[in-house]
C-alpha cells in the first residue's frame, strides 16, 4: 500500500460550532492515528464510532491533542479517553506553571492557592487530566518545537502561553492583565451577532476584517504543521492573529517556506477576529485578480462550522480565502474528509465547495 493520509473533520451536531478531527496516516510502513479536539459532549461517541468504523476497527490512538481548553473542543474527549487505548495526551495545563506565574498575580500569596484557582477556571481540562491519570496515559505539553508523530507544534511558545494566561479575561487576578493587550470577548460576540444581520454587496477583492484580534484564550490554541505525502497541512484550532504570527515566524525552522499551505484549517469556525489580510497573505499568498476556475484552486480550506451556526463562517472570510485561490469546505452537512491516496471508504461524502459570496458583513 502506498503512503497516504486522511483527515476527517467531523460535524459536532451542535447549534454552535466546535472542532473534532480524526487523522490517520501511513508513511514508510508506519501508521498513526491522531485525534485533535473532540467537540462537545455528544461528539465523543461519534468520534469513537468514526474511528472504529473507518480506521480498520482500531480503537488504539497514538496521540490525542487538545488545542485549547474551550468546552466545544474538550468535552467529547472524555469519551475518547475512556473508551479508547490512548498512547499520549498532549495538552497545556496552566497550573503546572503556577510558580512562574505567581509574581504576576498580586492577589495570590501562595502557589497552592493559585493552582486551585487555575484549576477552577480551566475545569474542562482538569477532567481530562483526571481520566488520563486513572488510565496511566502520559500527558505532554505541546509547546512550540514539540513533535507529535510527523506533526510539529508551531505555536504557542511557552513564553507566549504564559503571557496569554496573564492577559486572559479568565485571569485569576484581573489587575494582572494588560488592558492594551486584551480583547473584550463579550463585546466581540455581541458585535458579531449584530453584524451578521448587515450584509452589503461587495466587488471581487474587497475584504473586511475585525479591527481586534480574538481572545487570549483562543490565541492559546496549539497550531500544528505536517508535510504528509508532499502536502503541507496546517491545523489551527481557534488560533488568532497573535498565534498565527508566532507560528509563521517559526515556519522556516521546520523548512516551511511561506506562503505555502495545501490544506488549511480555517481558525475558529471562520471568524473575522482570527485572521487579517496580512496573516492570510503571509500563510496563503496574495489576492488573485479573479476567482480561480474549478480545478485550478491552489489549496483547500476547511471550516469546522455546523449547519445550525448562523454566525459562522463569515462571508467575508470565505471571500478572503477564495481571493487567494482556495476551495472552501465546511463540516455543516456531515463532516469533511481531506485525503491523499486514502483507503476506500463508502458512505462518507462531503458537499461541494462553497460558492463565492457576492456580499459580506458590514
């Protein structure tokens, strides 16, 4: 059998979008299965069934990667860890760095109290840690430079991660956050809802993005890169501009010359707060003069966005991706599979690419 890979973006079956990705690849006779995020609670069983049905009845997983501690990425992983044989769990646990963080938090006088507070704030990953310890699954920190099979962690660096914990609106000590670096997430979400009802016609090439980056919590997302079968793959979780800039700066270290990605997970379900023209140009290339003809697209973009999510993906983001030569797919109607020399699979098909929106958010 030749080398192959298959990356399956599952539909999380929720009113709000989430991420649940199953990956299988075989390179030079070595086969690995990875799971990246697990969606919401009900997604866990679907993910386990998917691996059982489509990955040769295997319930052995080489690595589970948690991109960041939001419930729409972590909750389904409880079932995965409980029902599968998992070799490694990769996730960042902020309480492990309480000693280093303590000087930044004036309200806390002891490392022990800070640990307790951080565990209260990031309770979703406390649950995963507990299951992993009960099952003797080793837990590793996916900081920049870590290798998980053939995937390389591009961001965050440890220094950036600690800064994001301090800057977060969930910070144990709000006085420690630098207001010039933080984003009011509530305002962003309220603005997004308002903007969704105001669409304006826009000519080819016109793009609108938010003025603000996404939240520090989203910028904690683990960004992964792999070159499988000559295909350059970037998985982003909910990473924002800060994380994607750090990852782009690191790219030459792993031999990735930018722009140049063949399979691109669009961060945060296609939100306008996570990317900018500068970021997209750096990773994907400059805008083209016209829409690529069918079959002449230069890369595939995948957006994890459920059909019931009225806020995602943003039309402006779909436009911006097509401006740079993308075929854009979503998980909205049953999931999406991107693959190369993949094994045959019946009964798991995806809708065609999204059409170019002739209008975008105001």
